C-alpha cells in the first residue's frame, strides 16, 4: 500500500523531531483533528508492517521515531526523508559541533541550524545544550548571544578538537579509515591537495605509520580550511625551541608551509610552520628512518627516567616481575620519546584501538592510568590522553601475554588416565605454548604442592575444599568455550593475586 500525502507529512514531522510529539501538536502543524492523527498513524502501522517498530507510541508523551530501526530499514532506499534525516541524535550533534568549530568565530542562529539539519528549533536548542557539555573541559566555549551562536577559543585548541572529532568519524570498525567521509566537511580539491603534499613527505625518505599519517593529513586539511577563513595560530610557547633542531624535518615543514601558503593565497606566520614541524617530528616513522631521536641529552635522560618510572611502577602495581627486563625498555623507549615530545607541544595522536584495548587489556590499561594520575615525580604528564595510555598498554600487554604463554600447568583428573590425556590435547590445542609438567590423579592431589614451578592447575574434579596457594580452574575434559573464558579470566590476574580461585 502506498502512503497518502497526509501520512507522508506525518512521517516527515516525526522524523524531524528529536523528542516525543503529541497528537495535538501534530494536528496543529498539519491543520487536522487529533482523531485524524491517531487514525492515520494507526493506518500506517497496520498497512505498512515495516513501520510497526519504527513509530513508538507512549501514553502521555505522544509519538516518536525509533531512529535505529528507521536507519536499518531505509538505509538502502531512495526515500528523501531518510536521506535528510537518517542520522542518530549523537551523529547530528557531532556534525553541528564540527560545523560550529569549522566556522568559528562566525556566528550562526538556531533558525539557520534548524534549516541546515531539517529538524525543529527546539531540537537544535537541545543539541546546543549537549554540545556545551561535550566541550565543557576543552578550553573552548559555546557562546550564545542575541546576535548569534558561535564557538570561542584558542585556535590551536579548536584545530585539535576538530582533528579528534573528524578522525573518530572516519575510523571504521575494523580500524581502517574511510577518507571518502572527509567530503562531508571539506572540498574535494582540499583533500586531494593535502594528499599530494603528503606525497612530498614520503618522497623525503620518511615512511609514516598509518595513525600518524592520518593525524597529519587531517590536521593539514583543517589548517587549510581555517586559514581560508582568516584564522591563524597565535603565539605558541614551545619549550627549548630551536628552529634548526632537526634540519631535515625543518626543511619539510618549511616546504609544506610554502605550499599551503600558495594554495590558500595567504602568508602563514612562524607559529604555523613550527606547529607543522613538531607535528611531523613527534610522529612515528618506520624502522628504516632514523629521525625519532632527541638531540638533547637532557631530553634523552627524561625519556629514560619516565620509561623506568612506568616499568618499576607496573612491576609493583601488577606484581609482575617479568615487566622488569631490558627488552621491554628497548622497545618502549622510542615510543616514550615521541610521547614526551607530543605532550610538550600539545599534540594528540588518535588511537583507533582504544575501545578494544580498554576492554581486552583493562587490567594493564587501568594500572597505567592509575600510575600516571597518581604520579608526583612526573606531575607534568598527568594530562596524557587515554589514546596515548592505550598505546603504552600495548607494549606491556605483549610481554604480559608472552609470560602467560609459558605457563606451567598441572592437570588433575579422577584417575589420571583417559580423560586426562584428552584434556591435555585440548589444552595444548587452545594454548599451544603452555607446558604440561604433570598429570596426577585426584587421589594424589596433595602431592601437587610438591611440584616445582606450577603456575596453574586445571582439574576435572571440584577441589574447592582443599587449601591451595596455586590458582586452579575447574574445567570439563572437552574444554568448551565457557572453560576457556574461565581460564583466561584467572590467567589475567595470576600475577596480581596469587590466591585467586575460580
């Protein structure tokens, strides 16, 4: 059944509303009776099954669109209403914030925003309230006056915010980047120009790892956009600034400044060039590029001290002696060098793996966060972002997993025969680097404490009544998914609490 014109109008109004709208409000907008509104919505839901879960009824509140259902059912259609309104409330607010940041300090109005995003003025007012909360701790402010609404703040902060929001938007679920989405915010020619000047960097024997490449790419596009509207960086006090500190990277920054200046037909100040210099200098290059070292012995000593500080405190916090090794130090220091540089020059690097790191490596991520936040010796590093802590976590997680891979296991079964060998095969299949040092029957369970270097007991018998210092997991002989989950839970805390028992 094809929707009538009135029914389409009702749907259009529902899609435009952020909150519930009553039948009375709809009747006024469409110049019909309330009974007509109820009848038409009922008809829509009964004749069009796809609308059953899309239109939400709430007694006392009215009607509302379920945006998730709406988007999933109409994303591939040619429905104009979908094209105009098929974005979630959070996505719309993010777009409005980016619009305000890109146009800052130019003023706009609620009416203009309502027209741009095709929703009611009241919804825009709610959006602006949420945007104020989002930027509350960012040193930029949303200003609302009778002359208009705009973002006010330091230019460097505005660009950094823009970079972070846009990188989040273009990051896919598989941690790749969808650069096509940049066309929602920038001109195609701006994107192509930026890609081309980054090719110049690559031609200078610098190979950037992807997150750092994206970081520079987005920053330059934003810089171009802001400079075109006459917004330049103000004075930036860089510590120990030396304009010829790294001549190779200074040459690249100078060339980029010239090309951007020519493209935007603007004269860029020294602060713009300095910012590009430190943005490139603090990025992670491939191993064959020897540009990731400090020239200053004081800076190098600071790197060594902070690296040792992290390792020593992680050993104590996680009771993990295996963190105290020279190999971890050697691998961690190149990253810490760049981390310190980024902190000094207020540069943040996006971490596309952050959510997964916080979920899968929560023990180590939370430990590092606590260590850094509680530090008095390195108090100046307390503003390290979660993105940066996430990258640090990966180094420790690697050595943590290497330690777990070498666990010494004892298997306990009812007789020590048959099921024990089945269990052994299943364990080695799931954890190939573990070492089964003994298989004992339940009757000799007390002897397990005489076996040296036992990290974990896997048992098919419930041995809860025995008092052991060795952690154990009760499993089936076939090692199912639930068993593996239980094993992983306890191995995550082996070094934290040796008395843990599942």
